[in-house]
C-alpha cells in the first residue's frame, strides 16, 4: 500500500506474521521529497492494529481528530493521520527509526515528517489495516 504522491508518501507492505499471528512484520518506506528511508524490521501488534482501525472509522465519519499506530518497539515506527482545520483536510505524520552499526559505533537513524493527503487516504488505510485482521468494512 502506498499513500501520498510521488514526492511524499508512505509505503507499508506485510512481510511476515508471528507463529501466533498476533504480530505482523512489515516493510515501511517513507519518502519526504529528497529524504527517503525504509526499514523491513518493523513489527506491529494485532491489538494496536484493531485500535487503529477503530480510530480510522471514527475519523472517516467525523473528519475531525486523528488515528495513530505505533510499532511494538517504541519509536521504531509511528504513523498518524489527522484532520487539519475544519474543512476536512488531512495530513499524515510518520517516523521510522533504526540503528546502523559502523565499526564499533551504534548510530541511531531517524526519518520523521509529514505531508498532506486527500481524505480518501483514511479509507485506504482502513482497508489495508483491516486486511491485516482478515476483515473488510
């Protein structure tokens, strides 16, 4: 799933599931104009996905508020879609964080930013994350 434009987008693809199917491993790519990063080691828990889907449903109905999801590892991946102003405009804020080993150093790498999206991005996210749960609304 890719949401955004050619210059600013987030891409999320399912890679694997835990043996219990309660955790989902995903590949995340974030592009913010000239800045781009990706990480294939992100895990999201099923309870977090369920809560995110409920928040997306509410946001889709009211066009006010936000929906937010985080990875199981704190600060590794964050995604929030929220309303901007009173006209139903939406924006996405996302972060990916990983560590790079270089020699004997452990370097933290962050990419954090956001971009505006059309309101139908809510439905795209809802469809995609419901698919993780085996549901469709």
